[in-house]
C-alpha cells in the first residue's frame, strides 16, 4: 500500500470488521463504536476495504461507513478512498445523524 508518497509492504496484518454486506453491484463495509468518538484509526476501514478491492477491483462499488452511537443519537460517516492503493486518500463524502425516539408501550387499563 501507499502511505502518502511512500510504498509500504504490509504482511501478516490482522483485522476484524463489524459488518460486510454484498449486493449485485455494491459491497458495504461497516465499522461501529458505541461511545462518543471524535476520531478513529483509518486502518479499521482501509484494511477490509483493501482486501475486498484486491478481489473485486472496479467491478463493484465499495462503500465504507463508520457508525457511532451516543445518547440516543446515531452518527454515520461515509468515506471513500480516492486512490484504493493509498491509505491517506480517505475522504469523508457524507455525514448524517439520527435521533432515536423510543416508543412507549401502550398499557391498557381494564
């Protein structure tokens, strides 16, 4: 892989992903955290992305999402790698937040 202008040979790297889903034309890679997060290690998205990219190349779009939850709010960042071979080419292309509203269970009085 490339790290900026340096070529780096990575061997024996281990990673896990929280979710990976495939459809006919796309592959979705998800990394999730359950705390308020201001930053994360890019490798958590890049390594699974790169492994998938090495198999599918340009045949399928690879979507990478980083999701966190904090105080009933879900935060979702969508990232792309403008150069699949360069870890530092990551770009955030969208960000969304969703507030969870819990429905109270109706209790009937009889």
